[in-house]
């Protein structure tokens, strides 16, 4: 999964916990969790504009994307999830499409808050291309931020598949590719419900 997103602690339960901690309702700091693929870290967000995706809205968004696919007449043979951000969207969309042929591909691009590698790289093991040969593929991720990851995965698929299309929950104006299916356009920080809290464990790097 490659993306740039900053996630805030949202919802009444989180605010209540912060109020109890600060003991002063009028002096609650506005914290968020900046999620950049390799883990989350505590970050003060201030008053930056945010796009907050709740679990309920996520369900609606995934259903809407699946409807876009159906209405377009596209019938993918393979659903390909870009991890990690594309895992939950791909699962929800696959259920809506009654599709069971799901594969994942792991890409690293973001290494920290607004910190990126020079270019995205595939992480091992690279999936076999046998399942792509002469098939139609639907590539799914959570957000097209720079779009570099999606473009690399699409180019990889195009070498083998008969056709590949992309679907994302969010697309940002600076994305280098225009996705085929988009739930919402935004230029704001995005708070995803699955990454709005920090990890419970210390991140482990794959190259250790």
C-alpha cells in the first residue's frame, strides 16, 4: 500500500477519553494519527482540513464503487488488492461483486509522514503472473495520492492481463493517473477508520 494520509482520532469515545485525560473539557488537544503505510505515529494535526471516513461511510463507499463497476459493464476475472490500504476496500467490493478470485500485491512507497522512497517498490514475494495472463483485472487501493503506486501496479498488470482497471475510495488532484472508478475526489487529509489509532505493537521492518 502506498499513500499519504494523516488520520485523526475521531468519534465521541475518543474525545471522551481525551477529555478525561486532560480533565479540562475546554482544553482538549486535537491529536491525529498520521498513517503512512509502514505504521502510524502520533501527530498534532491542528486545524488542517480533514476528510473523515467512518465505518458506515466506508460501507456505502465500497458499495458505490462496486455499483460503478457493474454499471460500466466491466467484469473482472481477478480482484487485485494493493496492501495494506486496499485490503478492506477490496474485500468489501469483492463481496458486493460476489467475486472470490482475490489476490494481493504488496508495495512500499511511503516510509513515514510525508516521507517517500524515490519510487515505489514491490515487496517480496511478488505474486505469480499466471493468474493475470489474458484476464481482466480490477486493481483496488484506498487512495490515489500521488498515483505512483497505482500506475506501477497497473503497468505490471498490463504486461500480462488483457485489461486492467483501477478503483479507489479517494483520488487526489495531483495523482499521476486518473482512476477508472472513484468514490470521492479530495485534496484533504484522509482519516481512515482502520488506521485512526496507533499500532499496539512496535512496527517490524521486513528487512530486519
